[in-house]
C-alpha cells in the first residue's frame, strides 16, 4: 500500500518543476476563452475535458473567426494527434490494467505526464514499473488540478491582463524545455531540426496542418538518420 | 456560433481528444503496433516539440523573420541556452520572459 502512495507521490513530484511553466499557459487559456465570449462554465469545461493548451487556443481562435464546428474539431484532432502516439507508446505498460483503470487514465495523458512516465517505464527498475500507473496517476491529477486552477485564474482575470506583458511567449518557452531532453542523439536532433523547419515553412497551410506536417517529416528524417548513421550520442 | 453549437463543439473537442488518448491503450490487444511505428514513436517528442517551438520563434506577425528585430527569436535563443544547460522550466521561463521584456523596453525607448 505504501509503495502505491509513494509511486503516486513520486509522479506528482516529478511534474512539480513543470507547473510554473504550465500555469501561465492555463491562465492564458482561461482569459482567451473569456475574451472569445465563452461563459465561465464553458471555459472551465473546455479546460477540464480537452486538457491540452495548444489545441484549446487554436480552437478559440477559430471560434472567434466564425469557423464551422466540423473544421474546429478537425483542427483539434490534428493538433492532438500526438496523444495517439503517446497512447501507443504507453499501451504495452497499461495492458495489465482493467478497463475501469484504462478509460480514466487515458483522459490524463498530456505531454509532461507522458514524458515522466515513459522515462520511468523505460529506465526504472522492476519495482518502479510495477506501480507505474500510480506514478502516472499522481502526475496526471497534479497537472489536471493545476490546469483547472490556472484556467480559473485566467477566467477571473478576464481581459484585465495587458497585451504588452506578452504572456503567450511562455508557451514556446515551455515547449523548449520539453524539447531539450528529447535531443538524446544525432538522429533525434535531425528529427527536431526537420520538424521545426517544416512546421515553420508550413504554418500557412489551412487547419493548422503545419504542426502535423512538421511532426511527420521530423519523424521520417529521424528514422532516415538512424538508418544511415546509427544513434551517435551528441553529449 | 449559437450557444448550443458552442457547447457541442466544446464537448466534441473533449471527446475527440479523449479518444485519441485512449486509442492504442484500448486497441493494443487486437491491433499490435507495428515495429516500424514503434521505432518512429521515439522521434515524436523531438519532432512535435520542435514543430511547436520553431514557428513561434521564427515567425513574427505571420511572416518568417530572422532579423534582430524579431525580439521573440532573440529572447528564445537566450532561453534555449538556459534550457539546454539547466533543463529547468522556471529558470528558462524567467530568463526568456525577462529577455523579451528587456528587449521590448529597449526598442520602445
């Protein structure tokens, strides 16, 4: 019993350093929702259910532009496709769990929680792996509560934050810190350079396909680099 | 958009996102992930995070801008150095936001 609680606590502790990076993002999601004309309840339900900042902000932008719901949903799916990839990566580790565990666990799958949990499954010992889902749950609950609290702060700040603060710049800064540990060898660096370049060039594509185009070409480039040069460590 | 349409869009977005998260966790037993996909998955974080960061830094006002006038690129490069050596979110945020504010104050004055 103690080990479950320890795993839950360790999972929560692992995401704590990331919370100051997520909070401004959640605040921006909250105040953008209000600025777009959503009610307080709608803003909170949006953050609670979707729980993915980049797609929430893109969705709000499309609502403001008067896009039809089908286009908005397609955009959200496109931006959140990476969750299907995370899902495939974590799937083998969650198979011993019943559906009653798997269905709610899936709802907590976000970048930060994925990053810390897969690290634990791949590099932790047998004991760490055995309670991996408690570790994941601890991180997921912590991130979700933080996201809700931050959204609520944004909702109550409403349109009171001056644009000159450029708080939206916190978003790429958070992704930057998540990018660094992913650059583990030359092939991963090639994947990142290609993904970044293609996404930048493809930003004008409709439906925010730039991110998907960047991700797809980055992955392909990584696989090609691995096939040609192997996986030389860069540091 | 009507009140009802907005509600359905919010709920639909939540449902679609949850189904993406659930996808392979739920279908793993029936549809094993192919070996190539498994290898490809290792490059997802690097490719996706770079795809999210790069346009935010390299584009300014919609157009690609590699000049020193692009303050977000300059502040982002400073933050990237901090992120590389510290891997600390809070420190990277502080230095990144601080650099942007400093550069904005400098160019405004």
